[in-house]
C-alpha cells in the first residue's frame, strides 16, 4: 500500500493555524471531483455537501481539521536572525536543528533553527531543555536589512519535512495531525457520493484553527447546523516506548480505527460506529474520554441546541513532530468506517440522550 495521491497533496500543503489557505484549496479541489456544492467560509474552513436521499434525515458533518502547528516571526534583529513564537503546541527540543520553510510574500524562504552550540554552554546549561525564546531562525542573511528584504515580521513557517514511506505500511511526515482527518472526511464523503448518496445529507468539513481556538469547528457547526457530527482526528499510538496503555488504552499502529466513548461523545453515535465496524468487518479499538476530547468535538457538541457528536481517531506516533508516523491500514479502516456509518444512519434516528 502506498500513500494516496490526495493525501500527499494535503501533506505537501502548508497551513499553520490561521494560515490554512494552502490545504483549504487542496481540500476544496478534492471535493469538487464529486460535488459542485463546495464553499470556503470567512475562517477558511471548507464545506463540501453531498445531497441526501431522504427528506427529514439528520444532516451529518464529517470534520477533519486542516491546520497544523508552526511558528511565526516576531522580530528580526540587526544581525539578520529571526526570532519567533509558537503557533500551536511545540516541544522546543523538536525544533532544534530543523530546516524550516518560511512562507513569505515572494515565496518560500528556507531557514534553519539555531541555538548555542553545546561546546559553548556552561556545565549547568547542558542538561536543560531549551526554551522557545532561546531559539532563532537563520536564513543566511548578511544583516538585518538583508533579512528584512526577504522576510517580514508576521510571516509563518513550518518544519521542512517531506512525507517518507518506511517499512511495510508505515509513513512519516509533518502535519499528519491532522491532514489524516481531513483526508478521511473528504474521501469518506466521496465514497458516499459514488455509492449514490446516503439518506442523510453528508457534509465534509475541513476545519481551521483547531490547534489554537477550535474557531473553524465553531463557525462551521453554526453554519451547517448538523444533527450528527463525526470528528476525525489522530490519537497517540500506544505501542511506542514510554506510552502507558493503562492510561491511554491499547491503540497500536495497524489496529484499525479508534472509536471514542466518553462523557461528551453521544452514546448512540458511538454505538452505531461500533455496530458498523463489526458489521463491515473493520478493525477498531476503543478510546475513552472522561471529560473533553481535545478535538473539534469539544466545540461542536455544544453548538446551537447541541449536536450528537462522535470521535473517530487514527493511531499516530510522535505527534507534533516532523516524523509523525501512521500505518496506512489504519487510515483505510477509518475511511471505510466513516463512509459505511454515513450510509447506515437511519432517517428516523432519535438523538435525544436517555431515550430508549
């Protein structure tokens, strides 16, 4: 199994939170291959609709966020070094020594993240993790004027890390979190369309700003007014060293889709997802949330008068790094599950909690 070209196009696009124009364009282009009802809203989120076949059936939103973590230039000093802040959640140690691709008005400018060399550190410095404020970006500029001729304060950057296939079905890249979920949303809707539609209208959503505010999920849920939403994101694969299964559950690479049960996840939706997986012979595991889900579901389930929301995740190693790792079999299982679920939702499904 190789990386689907549509996923590669999403991974290649650059889109830190608030600057998602690249992946939004790709998501929209993919959706336009099966529907002409595609729009991009004021937050940059994409909505692609597949008409339902039954009047009164609950509208379903399939939501995968298209933003990624990145950095933003905050200052350019007289020597030409760029200082920056985080866009989203970073472990600063990940950034040390990385190549970065700065998005500027004149195109991409390549830089490297630098810090004081270990040879120059005092003994008490060597054992300490670096802080973000101690790191800088070097684009090779001669001085501040040279740097400012190429880069502006407010320009964003991501780590320059192309997708790479490893042994078997394993692939690494930056932005797997959450171009994987975006890919699942748009591809599952494509499969529904090609099957002739579902009873429900199905809306694939590429949401923005999940890594910082859930803004795209909030505005999309208000605009679309779904009765059901399935949020597709990534979760921590628990077969990596140092990951505790007793705390997170058992979600190994290659174990299939991860269906969430929990306080804010609607029980009827979780149950129907599980029934669908078992009926279709799709591999899955169960993840549990006792409070929030740390996904777009946290905003969507309380939109308007409430949305019956489920969460399906893809196991991922090394989250928020340039080598996020996925097993393509899990990706396919998740697409198959979401497409089949969308077609199995009854037109008269009662979504009131506690109603037998």
